[in-house]
C-alpha cells in the first residue's frame, strides 16, 4: 500500500443515471464490476435497490420483482455468486426484523426464504447493527441490537453477542439456522461493529475477525474466531490500533483488512474516565490490519486535516465495496457533535486504489500489415489506462511525420469515470469498454506457450459469420443476462448461445498478414464468445532464445506428425519461403531483447491498440513514462519512428491506476508482413455428417495471386502431448484446391482433446499461392466438459 502522503483518492464527479438519494445505514456488495446498494435511511427508510456500474460510470434502478422486502437499515447484506441475502435490520423506527430475503441478481428476482430453526434453541431475534458474513456455503451472524419492548415507540435496547450459522443451499434457497458451540471467551455484546472472514494461503483454517462496535461506548477491540475449531481468541497486534469506533466499514483486499470512517471520540475527550458522557464525532481516518502479521498501519490519522478536499470527508454509516484492488466508498452521515442532534448525509462517491495493478496478459496480435499491428491484451479490472512499449533490433531513426496511431494524451489526468465516445448509452449495453469486433486474424511464426483463448460459436450446420449485429434491448435485461451467464465486458463479439462452438485462438505470433475486421454492436444478453481466428506462418520458428529460419527443402509427408514447439506453422509440409531477400538487413540482430531500449507506443485507455509508430526516447533516458503522482508524458515533444516491413518487434504492456504503473507483462514478439503471400482462410464452418464432420472455409480475402492449394491439419494424440499438453502435434488430413473436406470418424478417433481451456479439437487451415504458404487459421471445435470421443 502507498505511504499516507501518496494515497491517491479519486472522487467520481461525472456519472449518468438516477443517482440514489444520500443516506446512512445502507449496505453494499459487489458482483464483478457492479456495486449493488440496498436500504439505509434519510428522512425515511429507503426500499429501492440501486446499482452502480464502475466500468461505465452509470447508476440504474433494476426492475425487481417477486417478494420485494420492505426497506430496512443497518441490516445484514452478503453476496454469494449472483445471489444476495438480506437479513434483519430496522424496518421502521423502533421496529426491527429477523426476516431473510434472497435476491437472484441474474433475474432481479426477490424471494422470501424461511430457514429451519436450530435443533436446539430459538432462531435469531429481530435486530439491527449485526454482522452477517459469508464463507463457503454458510453465513455467520454475530451480535446486534434488539428492542426488549413490544412497543416500538418505547425502545428498550439490548446489546447482543449471540452467534448463529446459516447453511445455504447451492444456487438458491437455505437449509436452516444452527447455534455452534464455541470455545474460549466470547466477545462482549455490541452492535454496529464489523466482521470479515479471511483464510491464509498457507493455512486451510478460515477465521472471522470482529472489530469495534458500540455497547453504550464505542469499542476498539479485535476478536478472532477460528471457523474450523469454533474457538474465540483475542489476537495480540502490533502498531497503532485505530480509535474506538462504530458504524465504520471493514473491507478485505489480499491479506489486509481496511478500516475507514465511523464514530470516534471527540478530540480532547478522555474516553477512559468518562466513556459514556464524552462527545463523539465522525472520522475520515483510514487504517489497515495485516491479517497475516497482525500489524496495524495508519494511512490517514484522525489528526490529519484535509483542507483541499482531496479525500472523503469524515462520515459514519457509509458503505464500502472492494472491486479488484480498488475500494469504493459512498454516502454516509456527517456531523461532529452528538449534542447538536443534527446530521448531514454525504452525497459523494470516492474510490482508492490500494496497490499497483497486476501485470496484464501478454500482448496478443489481432492483425498485422507490412507496417502496422493491431494488438490487444486481456483487461485488468479497475485501471485507468495501459502503457504499451516495444523494442526492436533495428536501429532507431526518427521520422518527421505528424500522424500517429497512438493517442495524444499529454497533460491529461486520466479519469475513467469521465464520459467519452466509448461510453455505454443508458438504454443499451454494447461492449463495456470498446465496440466489439469480429476479427479474422492472420498470425505468423507462432509459439504455442501461454496461448490466450478467443472463441466463436456455431451450431452443427451454422456459419460462423465475420460480422454480427444485434438489437439492443432495455438496460435491465442486458445486465440480467450478463449476471446470469457470468459474463463480463469483453472486446470481442458476443454471439448467441448455440449447440456447437468454434473457438478461434491466438497464439503468441511473430508475423502476420492483414485481414478483414468488421465491427459489430453487441449486447451482454448474448453469451460472450470471442472471435479472433489465429494463424501461423512457417517462415520463422520461435523459441525462448532465438529466431531460426527453415530450409526451403522442409517437406513433411501427410502422415507425419509435426511437433508444434519446433515447427510453429501448419504448412510445414510445403516449401518454406526463404528468409533472405524479403527481409531488411538487421545489423544488430544478435543483440538480446533486454539490451535494447524500450520505447513507448503510447498510453491507451482501452485494452486494444493500432500500432504504426513509436516514440523515440531522448539520449540517455531509459524511460519517459512517470505516471501516478506525476503527469502523463508529453508525447508531442518526442520524435516518432515508423514500423518497417518484415521486421520483428517485441511488445510488453503495463496497467496504470492511482498507485502508478504496475509490472509489465511477459514479452510477446510479432513480425510485420512481407508482401506477396496469401492471407489466412476465413469463415470456417463445421457440421456433422454420416462420415464424420464437414470442414469448410472461405478463400483468403487477400490471396496475393492465384491460390494453388489448401491444406488442413488435425492435432492428434501422441505420447509427447501427454507429457507436455502445450506441445500440439498436427497431421495433415487434406491437401487440394477445394475449400472443404471431410474429416472421417476414424481420423477424429485419433484427435487430441485440448484441455488448456475448454475441451476442444484443434484444426489448422492454410492457403498456398505462387510464392508459398501463408498464415494458417487455427480453429478450436469445442467438445463440452466430458472426455468422451468426438461426435458422441
């Protein structure tokens, strides 16, 4: 975590949709990028369910149905997958609840559930201010405040320290309450405390941590319950313990429990001498407890004043949600003295990145031309941008061109919540961050390590089209289906769920030819299937230490198996194009990648980039990018260099958030195209027939001459693959002029089922012209989750 002086709080200042009214006593949970808020009070108890999309910066009110619960405050609120459970809370002044409701967020459907009572003892009494924590298939209820009077206007408070376990059914419904027998000293009765559950990586014993709360006076004690042995203990801690408090929040990210806000003793009061009579105030103090070492660290102390409004002002009864490594805080009540009998509810939404983002996946190639690359990488949650860098063995020579494919972001402080051209409109959801694309990719010189999977689907007789368009429906149904299918935003096409699938996978490429890219609007009401067809080229073999050319005499018989790690091309049976006359001279080709200077391509808000130039660093500078507390570099002051045909470039990418630049990804290497070779076949179709399957494809969109023949390959089972599943071995199953072939049941019986992601049979198809074979399209035919033979 950053030092206190370096905390980079961000206030969300621009959003759309119906913003909920300010409140306190509400609760919030996260389902992927969605923050879901329920209940709370401010001039009456709120009964609406509000949702905030942290990616699109939109508030919306889902159309809930079913057994809609009454509004409540200071209730229990937990999330299990895409269902949410609500227990207890205050439903009106002086009247508390012990009812349990379940919300299926995939359908926004409420249901009142009735758990069985404990086998011995009574079920939980009506209460508020309790903790309600989830671990596995059980919820744990501790403490709270009950009203001993049957008259709601005559409140007789009773603080609780009872402990219940609620067993859940899988997916929906509950079993019943039980009262575990615990060992050790039980924490004193309390309400408005926090409880979190954490399990160390090196220990299989989950533990519940209870901190603070109210019992006539505020508390600062920490308790631990081992959920396996049901033993209470009071761990010894190091560091400065936060002031006694209640109505604070506790959030776990990694091995840290973050404590923010709440009611604390007023400055100057001695709480040890008169804990019941002293004044209390709200705080904006911020600390965390390392749950592995039991050490407290103060990030913002109670004595630190904020005159610049650079962080959330003091509050209590707010909500906090962890999404990735980012903490969001919303609303709550303000006020400094209890005696004033007045309060103001905060309306602001803040977030804080607690650590630098993790490294993104390796850069993947979508498309390449003779002088450009279209690349992408997997999204990293809750980041503000990505720094893309490259290096090459060619000497750098600046160009005077003013045009560049990289964004000009000098002097810009990135705000991911600012509305822009790629924002989602309120009444529909296309791709959350980008317009989705159906991309037929041509990739050459592949390595088959760490291959990211990109998918497409078709039924047994349907065509995988390169362009898809879908109609938008209303916002609620879009989000409903996103939750139901457990799908998040992607940058590729969403295709309807059909019976059989094609999965088109990119494989860390070195060279590629251009191919068609068609845009398609998408909705999350359809299953997200990525449609990037990968391809390979036999000009280059890549391993981790060198680039080697093949002899033009490399011929392989159609029954010969080809180890993919040594010959990373499908057309290995054919003459391989020489790597000489077509390739520019390379005076420093033997220099290692680490010895070459990394240059910035630019900073990109989204996880895709069109690269045709890069920026040259000033002499003696190793990096021009300083992000976080420093400004984004002014790229307009730097010289640029164009990409060169037939040249290898190494890429890496790092994510950026409020803590700065995270670690870089593993290095990927691609090569710009050499003109003249055919593109990759496209629009692959698979359908079943009596003989086996019918495999067909469309000719390359850029044949660069007459197509002389096509070759199709099937990944087959070998002992080598069993030892190393990433080393695919291919057998040629077709060579001819036709754009289709039959793959017999006998051939399929020898097929290798690739389990690197979803089970699939792998095919490759390539085209040959007068100059030789071009890149091959690789297709994964999904087989379901069983290990039965194909076609069963």
